[in-house]
C-alpha cells in the first residue's frame, strides 16, 4: 500500500494544472511580445553611430569613453563611423564632429 502511494505513475500530473492555464498564458505571451517590440522600436537616425539596442548601446559607448578616454574613444568612433557620429555619454545623446 505504501509503494502504491509513492508510485509516480499513480498520480496524473495534468489533473493538477487547471485547464484555463494554457488559455490565459497565450494572450499574456502575445501582449509581452507586443510590448517588447514597441519598446525596442526606434526611429532610424540618419546620423551614424552605435545602435541603441535596448539601452545596451549607450552603456557600451559610455563605458568606452570611461575606459579609453575621450580622445581615443573619439578617434575610434570616427574611424568606425565617419566624421559625424552619434554616441551616448552619461545617458545623453552626444554628437562627435571631427575632420
């Protein structure tokens, strides 16, 4: 009798999950995907520079300025993107103009 109660095949796992769970999960997943797309959508800028990419771009460009210094980071971005570049420093959009 004890072995029957410990047998995992004795219990039906699907009976423990309500039938409404998958029905409620699908609209929530669709809503989350829709909000994720809206959050990631940005207007394409005509000014070259690193992408925004959910806030990772500003963190990377700001970290590059802290790590390399202003002069070396400006030279890096100018070699990579040209003489007019959009970057982020301290979370603010900054333009680097050089020739």
